[in-house]
C-alpha cells in the first residue's frame, strides 16, 4: 500500500521559497490551515506564532510532513548582487555605500538626516550646505557614507524598472509613537522590489507615548521580522531629536555594506544617475549626479538620456569645486545642453559626436514600439528641436508642502501645447524670500505662491523691483490663471479669407519701384466676389504668383468707397513689391487673427 504522504507530495510538487518565510505565508503556499502548521511546529519543539519567520531548514522539515519539497528561489537581492558585479568588472575596489532614507511624512526622516549631517560633517565644510540638499557624504570612523534623501517614489521606481540600482541600502524611518503608515508600506515595497537591504530606524523613542513593540509587530506582519523576534530585519531605536542611537545606526550601515561587498571600478568612463535637476538663470542647466562606477572629470563629454554636454564645472555637496568625482560621490554638474530628466542614466563619452549620437540613440530606444513609429530617430529628433523653440512662461513656484508642490508640478506638466510651456526656474517648500525676488528680477519670471505667505518687507521689495507675486489657496485657480497666461503668449492663428478675383484693364499711374515698395494706381474689373479697401492682393501673371501688396485706396465711379462688388470696375491705389501690368490677375483676400486657447 502506498504512503498517502508520498501521493500528496507527488501531486503537489515542489514549492519555491526564499531563505525565510512567514508561518502564515507558508501555510497559504501549501494550502493548509495555519493552525495545523503551528501544531506540527510545536510537535517539533518550535514555538512560533502566525506572523513569525521560519528559516529555510525549519520550513523544509515541516513542509515535508505535509508532502511538499521546498526549493530555494533566487532572491531579488541575489540577482541585484550578480548584476552589480557584472557591471563593475575587473579592477573593482571598495566604494562607500549609497543609502536612501525613506519614511512617512512627520516620522522624522528630515530631522534624522539633519542630525547626521551636523554631527558627522566637519564644521569647516558645512557652511555651504543648503537646506534643500538632496545628497551628501558623511564620515564615520574613517568610513564614508553617501546619503540620498528620497528622490520621490516615481523616480526611485523608474530607476528600478530600467534595471538600475542607485542605492545599496535603505533606512526606513518609523515613528515609535505612530507605527507603520501607508506611505511607509509603499516605501518598503519599492525597496523590496529593488532587492536592497533594509535597516529600520524606530524614531522618537524619547516620546512618552512610544510603543516599540507595536512597531515591531506591524513590521512582522509585512514580512520584515525584527532580529529579536527571530527574523533578520535589523531595527535600531533612535531619537533624531536627542541623537540617541544614531551612532549605532551609522555603525550598522557600515557593517551591512561591508557584508554586501560593495565595489566599483574607478578606472573607466563614468556611469551615474541624475537625482536632481533644475535651470539656473545665470549658469544654465544644472544636475545633481550620483556616480555609480568610473570617474567623472571636468572637461568630459557626457550623455544623460536625451541630453548631452561637456562638464564645465563640478561642485560637491557643500558647494566646493571639485575636478573629479569618484564612485558613490554626489556632484552638481554644469555644462549640459538642457535640463536632464531625474532618473536619467549619465554616461561619460569619448567625444562630442559620441555624446550626441548616444542621446539620439536613447531617444530611438525610448520610443521604440510606438504605433507607426518604427523608424523614429530623425522624426523624433526634429520634434525635439522644434520643442526647444517653444515660448516659455517662466515662474518661481513656492508651496506649503512637498505634496502640494508635486501636485501642482504634475498638473502644469500635463498642459499640452506645441508652442508654449511653463518653465519652472525654481521650486521649493516655504514662504517667499528675497532670493526668490532677485531670481525673478534677473530671469523675468513671475512668482507663484500656494498656501504660503510673504512678509511686508519682501512684498515692498517685490513692488520696487516690479515683480508680480501671485498667491493662491486653491490649486485649480492657480492652474487656470497660468493657462490664461500661456494663452496670452500664444501666437494667434492666421485665417485667410478670399474675397474676390479681379483682372487689370488699365494702368493710370505707372509704378516706381523703390528699395522697399512699389506705388501705383490701376483699374480692374471685379470678375467674382468683391474687393475691399485695406485688403491684401496676390498678383498672378500667366497663372503664376509674381508678387503681393495692399489696397491703400479704393474708388468706383470716381468716388472713394469701402468695397466694390462683382461686375463693377474699381480704381485701386496699390502698394506692394511688384510692378503690375495690364492683364494681371489680382486675388483679393484678408487675414484674420484668431485667438488660440490652451
């Protein structure tokens, strides 16, 4: 008689799991009740609840009882490691880890970054650091760590989708008095999909209402089981306010990065990612670039998606000029021909020609597969050239929160027009400042504020400099007024209306052609339609257009009139660029300007 367990195994086959699996997840995969699985674990003297993680060996033993064979699946993290090793190649050396800090609004992410920056950057170097810095480097026990403030989930997501690995480790900040929120879960989802190791910083432990166990329970429920609960997720209790636990967090970042064996080859052309970009009215397009591999030097030609350029100047995170940027180093670069897209892959090129060709090739790849777009490079490049000729409505945008700012930007970017566009020269969170007024004055921009304020001194300064400052509290009102501004700078549509056709039957005053114009008086018969004073004339001879002009005066029966209709003779005072002859045909028409709308 056959063993029923063997039949079960034969029927259900092999299950793939990662190195660790939550009890309830394993039960679901096997199609058994979680309580039955826990009972079997207890028989094997393993006391685990439904949300605890099992290592592969333990899961293998219990799965065998239910008739399953387990196989280790290659994790996303392992695939990532293999890809990074492949990208680096021979000559690789250890490089600093790149750490992204993510978390829910108000959980203390910004406070943590500020505390790390103030504590671990030499005082002599911190003067140039601005409040809106997006990437910087700190020193801890002689080791360098590169920190990136979250570049927005969409940018992070787009980098991952292209197979790019911008970060080596993620720190998820969770408030001990608030727990995991939807935004926290979203951040964790992106990090997991990228296969990036995770450290959890449980912040605000200085608060009396803290509940660290609650946070850990919620972590376990989303498959991030803390180490002290039997899992592998490192959780560090910190207070960004007092600084407690921050040294331990930095030590753990260094330890984790050492285990990851993070390397790069500095002796090859640069590769990196654009993590921030903007237009400086005095300097031109600027981009913050994180170097991933190779070395970027001043004078190098580069491509960055559709954009190319030659590096004229580089500055590190505190505004000091540097002549080269090595792996894991964030630098602000100047010399690009346009503003690159955030998330664009920057490549060091051997010449201007190669850089331009790479940008064109990227454009071709980007649009591959679009309907009716199989041979795209020439057509798309022409479209890009045309887009550069668009009229721009320059603004400086300030909002109360990053969320408001991103919402407004998204709506403004969605406004479709081939001829005009909103160009945001500067954007930021906070009230309107004197610097905003000065930038608006030098660039001819208008200042747009959403749910922010402007003090009386700044307001007077704006009036003195004749800078228009607009304040809004409703987004759709802001957008509608900007649409009206765009409409006002649109070139009107010229519509031609044909009036009539005439044949010249007499020349009363011969034309004398000067350098600029011909003036003469002719007689003509209206063969169809009509002719009006002030209308335009198109002169044809033997069926070919030979010139054009304007009806300055019009007479009928020796009287000045405003129009002459079909079948009548007209005396025309003509001004134009050609001498009219007897027998010429005059096409009378007028152009009307039609106001266009966005």
